[in-house]
C-alpha cells in the first residue's frame, strides 16, 4: 500500500493519523504540492484525477480525498473504528469532521492562499487576516459543538475518531500560521491529549520523510 502525501498537507496528515491508528503499514510517496507535483500529468493520470494529496494506492486500486480514504480504511481495517456504527454518535463525529474538512480547510488551503497572492494581489497582512478570520469562524463553531455534544478526553469519548483525525491537523496548521487559539480550550485539550498518543505523534509533519524546515 502506498500513500502519496505531502508533509504539511492537513488532509495528508489526517490520513496518516488514521493509518497509524489502525497499524496499517504503507510506503510513503512524497508529492511536493509547493512545486506543483500534484498537477503533473503522470500523477493525475495514474494516481489521482483530483490533482491533489493525499492519494492511497492498494494494488490496482487508487483513491483520493482524505475522508473517502479514511472511510475505505474503516471498512477494510475495522479496528479501531473511526466512524462509529451507532447512528447518533456517527452523526456527531461526521458533523465535526465535515465542519473542519468542508467549511474550514478548503478556503485556507495552499491553492486558495496562492490565488490570493498571485491573482488578487492581496497584501501579506490581508492574507493573514483572511486566514485568521476563517480559522476563528471554524474553531468557534467546533468549540460550540464540543461544548454541547463532546466528551473528553477525545472529541467524542474515550477513543479517537475521524473527528480527532480532522481536528488535530487543522489546529496544527493554525498554530503554524500564527493563529491564536486560547479561546478554544476544549479543542486545545483534545489537541494536547492527542499529542501524547503514538499514532498522532508519528503522523506529525516534522517526522515525515519529505519534511523541510520553514
């Protein structure tokens, strides 16, 4: 099994966490999205028509989109279960996961930030304000969900789920970009707890073979 990944991609990060939690071995195939390798014709044709990371390759089967990959992994390797079977708990996990992966991440990813830079010609200060605004919008919503429905030490109980796989990379990226997260204590508590878990630690960007210092 191969994972085509970029060390700083939060979608790759969440997929690495899922693979580590399940103990699934894989070969790491770096794809440098900063230099546009994800748009190379060979990669798009053979591996991921979405021209993005991550992509999972298992024999003749390849799959893009991190949530689809993690759902596939959850069926193929059902222990530990990251998307609960219980209907209500499953819904809560997906609610928070989709908030992060559909509302927060897409408007602050690399291609959007580059568009702001290269096409709209915003200033660095304006770009930072954009990033912080959408982080604050999303984290405030996540904090409300955790306050109303969550339970410690993970987002929803005593075992990690897809929600934790999504929340931790999003917070790591926000911290890397200089965002202030003190207003979100419940999310911070999950983040601190996850940092002590071997699977989350192994998946962090600094330990990936393609890691480069800022």
